[in-house]
C-alpha cells in the first residue's frame, strides 16, 4: 500500500480562483473602460434623454395634432441616436451595431409621413429614455468607488496620523474607523462588478432596441441579394451584347460582304439572284440583331445617361428639351430603365399626343431619382393595368399605344416596380400630360 493521501477539498481551487478574480478586477483594463463608458454616457446621454422626454410630451400632444410636427422632428433625431452612441461603445467596449434600416418611403415628404409609424425611430427613442438613468446608476457608484473606497480603506491611518483626527466620516473611536475601513474594502471590491452589471443591462437594451430585428435583417439580406442579382443580370446582358456585337454581328457582316462579292462576280443569273436574296436576308438579320442588342443594353449608355437622353431628344419627332442633374452615375439597371422609359414616352407622344413640345427632367436627391416627362398635347392618358380597359374614349398621350402588349405605361410601371420604384400619370383632358417615374438611387 502506498502512502495515505488527504483527499482534496472540492471547490477549493475554484474558490481561490474566484478570490483572485475579485481582487484583480481593478487591475484589468475592462473595469476602467466600463467606468469611462458610463461616465461618458452620463455626459453625452443627457441631450438624448431630454429628446426622449420632449418626444413623450409631443406624442401625448399629437392626439390633438398640435404636437405632431414636433413629434416628427423628435423621431427624425431619434433615428440618428444609434450612430451618436455607437462611437463610444465601439472605442471603449468593442461593441458595434448596424445602421438603422432606411424608411420604406422615398422622397422627403414620403419619409416625413412615414416617421410617426416607424418602429425603428420609436425603439431608438425608448433607448434614449432608458439609457441616461441607467448610465447615472452605473457612473455615480463607480465614481464613488474610485474616490471613497481608497479613502475609507485607509481611514484608520489618516485618523491616526492627523493631529485632530480625520473627520471626513465623523468618527472618534478606533472601532468606528475600522468599520469604515471594512466598508471601504467592500465598496472597492464590489464597484467593478456593479459596473459590469450596468454595462450588461445596457447591452441588453442595445440588443433589444437598437439591433435590427430578425425580420429587418432578413429583409436587408433579401434586398442585398436582389440588388446583387440585378447587378449580375445587367453585367451578363452587357457581356452578351458585347459578344453579339463583336462576334455574331461581325460574322454576319463578313457573310454579307462575301455574298455581295459572289453577286458581283458571278456570270450566272440564278446564282446572282440567289446571292442577292441571301444578302437581303443577312441584312434583315443584322437589323434584328441590332434591335436585340439595343434592347438588352443601349450602347448610347456607355457615354453616360445624360448623353444618351440628349441623343434621344435630338432624334425625337417632337421637339424635346432635356435637363439632367445627378450627383453620381446611376447603376446600369436603373440607367437602362430610365433610358427605355424616355424612349417609349417620346415615341408614344409623337404617335398619339398631338404635342408640339416635350420637356424631360431627371433629378437626383433624397435617395431617389425622379424622371419627369411633360408634353403639351391633348391629354387623356391613363395607366392601364393588366385586364383593365379605358372607361371613356381612346387613351391619348404618352403610353397610349398597345397597353396590352406591355409597351405602354403599364410596361413602364412594371419596369419601375421591378426596381422598387413607382410610375404616376397626370393627364387631364386637354393636357398637359406629366409622367413621373421615381427609382431608388441604388438599385
């Protein structure tokens, strides 16, 4: 038998490790970063707390419509607060959360109308309301722990060294000074863990109120996927267009030249007639191929949307003016949709509107592109959806031609909807007619 050993006490190493963790809490950078985060939260969180209080009052007053404008302004500012708080959280604690999802409505007035029903803005406002009291609850004991805990822990020494005693805690006996020292030790040990508890509660608030919900994350993923698909589709169309132009079209041109030489050099009339007929077929095939290529990706867009629209206006049967004001070049899918819309509207105006002047205006801003095409024709245009029919006389104005085939306003509306846009028509009898297409700046 070997020497008898004393059984180890279960949990002793774990308890010792816990004591070490408690004693070393003040020596870690985490404690000081959390304290700095809470103190900064008190300072920068006060304006947000005031905003939340004002928002609460405005929400109550909005029942009488008096506080509605103020409420809209408060909610607009509340949507900015996640970015306002994100800097300190990222710098001191390594936290980060995404930007709030954009408002579903487009245009300045559309976003203003959407704010009172925006859950993201209301959650941000709730976070502003709850955050500042939580920061105070964490920072105040934290500062007291930094200042008073060392003072209380060393209080017996100060009470003994000073001639008249140290009267900060109103103590006149040794026993009381040691009681104060014990309280200082407890405060010193507990303060880091109180800071961590408050920071943990704040993190729960951030996850519950500022992080996008699962549905919002899913919507963002779907939108990003759809945008990627549109971009890939546009790139594929451009590649196919380039291959058709550089490959198939070049071969057809070479074939046409060969047939032309056969026709000119042959002395047999049947052969010449057959070559001429084949050359005519090749010419028709080339024309159809060019139409297909232009329908896939207009080559005019290679020089920019403004140049392409100006070229369309110059070729229009009705005199047209073009005004373009864009901060950046739109995506290929958006540029193609705008180009085809202007081409379709100019064609239909020339056929049906009896107009003498057309004005094309394209402007960007507020996250959207607004295309407006106005003619001084006879008016009466209508947006026909699938299966609908005009309630009065024949539709006139832009988009009136063959709506059932999708080449009129209905086809343009479907193209706009596919890009998360919209198409509206204002065409009273007698004119003028205004067609407005709104598309997002980022497809």
